[in-house]
C-alpha cells in the first residue's frame, strides 16, 4: 500500500521528525542513518541549568 504523503518533501519530513511527539522516531531514524546508537533523553535539556 502506498501512502499519499511523500516523506522526502521538506515540510512533511519536518512534521514527522520535528515534532516532540515523534522524538523516538527521530532517534531511530538517526540511529539507522548513522549506524550507531544515540542516547535518548526523556526530556530536552534546559540551557539554563
């Protein structure tokens, strides 16, 4: 089955991988692309401390 949304289009790619709800998806994508495991934090790190 083919999906009508093409993830290679920039705005679709950003919507899929840029949303906080899809953080795990982004980490899996980067691990597959880089070929290694990256640590996944449950919450973003605050720059203020």
